[in-house]
C-alpha cells in the first residue's frame, strides 16, 4: 500500500484533495438546505452522508503526509495539533453549555 502511495504524483494527490473539497462543499450546502429548511433529510442522515463524502479527502491527506519530507511533516504536525486542540475546545464548550 505504501508503495502505491509513494508512486502517486504530488499533482494527482493535490488535484484529488481539491476535487474532494469542492464536492464536500457542494454536498454540505445541499444537505444544509434540505435538512435545515425543509426537513427532507434527517440530521443524522445528513451527518452520515457528510462523513462518507469526507473520508476520501482524509485518505488523500494521509497519503500526502506519508509522502512528505521531514520539514513538510513538521508543518503538517503543527496543523494537525491546532485542529485537534480546536476540536477539543469545541467539544468541551458544547459539553459545558
């Protein structure tokens, strides 16, 4: 599996991430409209669909992390740490309120 990831070109990975980000944004807006204003889709179904759309992007980002050199990995580690800290703060804030 790692050989296949390392064989991919950086442009292919980046193009895949951009397409996944665009698809996620469109699906997010569509589900927000359908689940929020009109109740055509339940909230739990919308969350499951969004998770299913987001997972390929996470796999692509993991592939980019595995393919990166040491300096780029340090930058990725900083970003991962900031996202994890923000997630913990949001979860704690929602739990306390």
